[in-house]
């Protein structure tokens, strides 16, 4: 799952998955902005068959790859 | 009577907040007293201004729409119809500010109450709010502290505060913060805002490049102290009633770009519009693949969001221009972020960061000059 998430992030940011550190702040590093965050959430929903309400999703839940992994784990139960 | 603006208001506010303080300090729930407080203050403020019948009609209208939507929810056209109908009172009041034929439609706080009502409808449609108690929804809609100048609270967050309540020990802390916010807000809004208006803005001649430039700076600081002060008083009053009203300003003049500005100025409005206009439009257009380049959705999203923001303030041309101006700035900001790596670096580096702050401040101040109506 981690690899799949890293690949999604890397595709969106135009980077290689091995360049994305788990604790990298994607917003501070300029890799994600509001629009890319929407694209990321939609890609995660499609890839994992889950529903993430972006309007109700606090930004800190998708700030780092590690946070995103935790979010997906939580949503998958 | 304008809220948070004169001694009589503060006297009545203190008098009616006193029982809330007592209840909070002895650890009793504040919800029902909070409702009574809001109704009492609404009757005083709207009654004195002759707007109580309009408020009752507005409340009945929004309640009828909520009940209707709860019964037939599910279909998108029904959602759109209900939202359009929910906006009708706001549109009439805004039209009344421009055209004398509509001047009978006057209602303080209609912009804020309308956004609260629409948010509940959207949440019900999305399923993020499953059930709405009419009593709590009514309290949310007419929550007095933030009725005249925000912040715009969220139904979900507001409900959590009501459900959790405030334990006795926590209330002491909340009360202390609330009182400081009230005092600080009054100082900012009435004293600092008043002084800038009296000694900076009022003496300036109406025409001329230099006076207009001074007006731009003065008006920017006036609006900040006045508006941030009003928000602070609303937040403080909310705290005393056990409601953690969200913050509305976070050092906006230290913003490094326009996106940052809108993350710090009138935060509750900009996040509301981000969540319910920008994001919804972006999601819809991405799902339906409306644009060949997905980023186009973002640019059009900014235009829709910022023009909505402008028109939310009023229907005069200056508000439309203000919204269009900010939509252009947001698009340029995004283009620079995407295509100019140095811009991203400079926003975080020493003197270059200072330059970004100064440029952002001036761009924002010019926007407020448009907003003030001095140019149009």
C-alpha cells in the first residue's frame, strides 16, 4: 500500500517515488497546492475504493506521505 | 443598535452574559441559556432597528427550505433549487443596497446567516451531516455573537461544542480567553479603528493621487483593526457561551503571497468559499473531465470563488471588480508557483521574503482600495 501511495504522490508531483520521504511536508516543499491536494484525494479514492470527503478533511491528514498512509489505513479499517 | 459599537450594547451584553458565566463556573450546561441569550440579543438589536419582522420571515423561510430538503434530499437539481431559494433573501437585501425599489429589504447579518443555512444544506446532501435537530439548527443559524460580522462557523464544529459541553475547569480558561478577546477586540475595533478613521481617513481630501495613496494605507489598517476587532469580540462572546468560535485573522500583513493572504484574512469566509465553491467546482470538473488541462479547473475555480466573494459583500460594481481583481491575482500566484521555482524559494528566504511580504501587502491594500469604493 505504501508503495502505491508513494507512486500516486510522485506522479502528481512529477518526482520519483524514492525521492519522497515519509515525513516530507508536501505543502511546505511546494509539491502540493490546494488543487493538487484535490487531485491527490481523488486519486486515493479511486485507487483504494474509499470515500474521503475533501471539504471535511483537515489538511494535516495529507501533509506528509506518512500521514496519508495512516489516513488510508484508518479508512480501510 | 449596531452590535459591538456603543456603551449601551456592551452594558446589555455584560448583563446577559453574567448568567452564562455563573452557569459555566458551576459546571452547568450552557446550551439552553445560550439559546435564550441569542434570542434576547436578537430581539433587542433587531427590535430596536425595526428588523425583527424581517428576521422572523428570514428564519421561517430558511426553516421551510430545510424541512423541504430533508424530505426530498438526494437529487442534485433539488439541492440547486433549494440553494437558489435560500439565497433569495440575501439577493433582495443586496439589491436593496443598490436599487431603491428594493430598499424595503433590510436585514443585518443576512450574508452570514445565509452561508450558515447553505452549509447545512450542502452537508445534508453530501451525507457529512446525517440528521439535523431543528432546535440546534436554529441556534446555529441565529447564534448572536457572530451574526453581524462573522466569523462563519461550521455546523459540524458547532454541534460538537454543543454535544461536548464545557467542563468546569475548562470553562475558567475559556472565560479568561473570552474576556481578553472581548477587551482586545473592543480596543482594536473601537479605539484603533476609530482613531484611524477620525485622524487619518476623515481629513484626507477626496481627490488626488497622493491622498488616494494615503487613503489606501489608512483604509487597509482601519479595516483590519475594525474587522479583526469585531471578529475578536464575537469570538470572545462565543467563548463565554461555551462555543469555540473559529479564528478569523492570523497576521494577514505578514503574508508572502496572495494565497497566503487569503489563508490569513477573513479566514472563515475564505475557507468556506474554498470548501464549497472552489473545491466542489474542481472535483466536479475533474470527475467529468471538462477541461483538457486539469489546471484550467483551478483557474476557473478561482474566478468563480473570488467573484462570489466579491458579490457576497454587495452588488455594487466595486465589489465585482474587487472579486475579479483577486481572481486574477490568485491565478497569477498559481502560475508563478507552478512555473517559477525561484518564486517558491524566495517566499522563504531572508530579504527576498521581506520583498514578497511587501509586494503582497500592497497588492492586498490596492484590493481594499477598490473595495472601499474610492476608485469606482
